């Protein structure tokens, strides 16, 4: 599991860094199965059109870092399609209910 400090993706001479304000959303989703905001949801679902439409200027500029993060560091069952994301969130709810018992 990634440590959720600064995440940088280097491509050629360009460094793409996921903004600090976005890291808690990544951690909550990957670690705790908590639904993120609209931009991260689009990225997680692998919906490029929606991600671009939801991105602010800062996130638009570092979109490759998100893709690289999910591809190389996130568990594969948690990203890549709407169905995978829905299953990931559902698994989190099951774990939460089991912990309440």
C-alpha cells in the first residue's frame, strides 16, 4: 500500500505531483472504501471524458499522476470501471457492518 505522502510520477523531464489536498480522498477510498468526490470517481472508473470535465486546473495538469498511481500502487480490484468501484465500495460497507457486530 502506498504511504499517501507526496506522490510524484516522472515522465521524461516532467514531474506530475498529486496535490496534497487530494491525498486524503485517495487514502479514504483505497484503504477505507469510502466514496470520493466526482473527479476521483471519474478517475477510478477510468472515465477520461468525465475526469477531464470534473478536473480543476491543478488536477488537469497532473492527471497522468493519478493514472500512474492507480495502475502501479492501488489494488487492482478497486479501480478500472464503474463495476469495480461499486464492488469496492460495497465491500467496505460489508466490512463496516461486520465490525459493528
